[in-house]
């Protein structure tokens, strides 16, 4: 299942984070990072998925 989350983290970072943590603060932070720049959103999403 982590592979699917990582694929979503690269394509749509907030979806990958949502699949991992739900509607928590990390999800909203990832949306903000993705809006500010796509690459920071990807880095944050991969970090959240690999951390848990």
C-alpha cells in the first residue's frame, strides 16, 4: 500500500498525505506547500508517508 501512496505523493501530493493521515494538520500543510510550489509538496508528502 505504501507504493500506491508514494505514486499519489508524486502525482498529487495532498492525496498521498490524505491516504496516510486523513484530514489532520499535515494534510492542510501539504495543500499549502503544494500551492506555494509543487516540489515542496512532493517532498513533504514523501516524508510523511515514509515516516509512518
